[in-house]
């Protein structure tokens, strides 16, 4: 396997994970990649590594360019093992290489995982010279771990962004313009929604810290990198970090015998009739991490569940647990559902929506057994009145 030169003397030496279909519960339907970069300058510099199981692929690519014992610096932008997991393997070749990491959290995390080495902790604005080029460090704490950091090379106008601006997308082509661009943007939005949405405030701070950078290329830690659409992806991150909402709705439900489903259809149609485009998600047919893409930008949310054994349907509970964890911006929401007797699920759903920070805009809609046409009309009127 060979390195791919992305700019003169700067090589992608990462690995492609074509088969990964779940990353901590996030459905990675198009696989991913772990991107590492090698800069040939007076000081040979490796930026990030790959997940441990892919170390041979990375070493092959590095060896196609240089002898790895010549590496002087390893920049560890992030200690999560998908980026740092091959540091011990690379250190077998260059045990004295200096490992640059964020202070204090990167240093702490790397020491816990990999023991004592030649570390150099850095903070916001610190810069090192590697010869003709310099590298400036921008810690981005909680984007999405305490140690997260990005690295900027002003001479090349390149931002090495690690998890930021990435996508879980396996591809043989390294840049946005070499791939199907709508798919790249779809996966970038899904990545932000599932990994970074919780950290909008920190994303805004990172964007502010980098506002004076002249960026022509963003070399990501996952998926493909940006050179054609740098301004567009930066603009999208500004909107996502600000929590900007569109006048759209998402209806999610699980139904035992189609009665809650009938209510979901009525609610979806009523939103559409009201001029608020709505998406209809049967949780049995859709993965919660895919639904998060629409939840990143929609204003309205309706969640429905039948009642089973005094509880909500387990797939809805799973969705709500994930949704609550991502702490999305304040959706205008309500709960609905049909039930046979107790009907506890609807109040439970409403409570979870409140705990997730939603604004409840309609009292929970409860219908016993199969909804009549009059009851469905009543639901339609309630949605039209929003
Ligand atoms: Fe891609 Fe937070 O690791």
C-alpha cells in the first residue's frame, strides 16, 4: 500500500475501514477511514495515527515514502484510540520521537494509555518549526473529548482537523471533489449530528479561535478531506454550532398494531398541510443515528409509542436515551400514542422529551385502542393550530 501525496511533500498515510458498520452505536453504513498525515520537512512529522488493527496499512504507506525511524515528531491531536492506537507501534521505529499533545488533557490521556514517552504538551497558539513549515496548535476541548486539538500549518494553509469536519465514509479518493459531493455533505452532517451536536458551544469557540486562519485545505481525521468546499463546510459548522433551525418536523414512532402508526400518519400529513415539511420515521425501519441528521436542523418533533408492560416500546426508549445524550437544541415537541389499557408510555415519552430540553407545545395525545376518524381529525386540527 502506498502513501498518497495530498500536497507537495505532505502524504496521507492512513487506513480505510471499508467494513465498519457501527461506531459506538452510530450506524456507519458507508464505513470510515482513519487518516494520518506525514510531512517531509527538516523534521519529519507524523500527524495522528490509525486504529490499532490497521497499523500495518499505515506502516506500509509510511515506508513507501521514508524509513519510519526518521520520524522526529508525532502530533497526537486526539487520544481516542481510532487516532492514537498505533502510537506504540510507530514508537518501535522511532522511540525518541517527540509526541506533541494538548496540555493537560492530551498528556494525561496518552500517559494513561501508553506510558511515559518523550511528550511535549502544547496550549492554544503554541507553534513549532519543522523546517520550512511551522505548526500552530489549537486545542478544541470537548470537541469531542477533553484532549481534542487541531493543528494548522500557515505556510501550506492547511488545517489538520482530526474529528472536526470529518465523516464516516470509506473511499479510495481523498478529497471532496473526487467523491459524490452530496454524499460527502450528507455524511458530514450525520457525523456532526451524532458526535459533535452536544458540543455546539465548544464548536463555536473553536471556529472563533480559527477565524483568522487562511484555510485552503482541511485534512480530516475521518473520511475525505476538503479542498473545493472549505468555505461551505465552515459555513455549515457555523450554522450547526449556532443551533440554527429550519421550519421542518420529524415524527418518530413505534406501533404494536398500527394505531399509533395511524396517529403518526395524521400528524405527518397535518404538518405538511400546515406548510411544515415533515419526515415520517418508523423506528423499526430506521436507525436512530440516521434520524439524528434531521433532528440536527428541524424545529418540531413528535414522538409516539404504544404501551407495552407499562412502559414505552424499547426501540423508542433507546432512541430517546440517545437523543437526550446529544442534548440537542430546544425542539418544539409533543408525545402521542395509542394504548390498550394503562397507557403509561405517552407520559413517559413526554417526560423524556422534557428532560432532553424540549419545549412541550401540545399536551400528550392519548387514544385508547384504534383511533376513530373523528379522533384523527381532532389530532389534525391540533397540529394545524400550532
Ligand atoms: Fe475519531 Fe474521537 O475519535
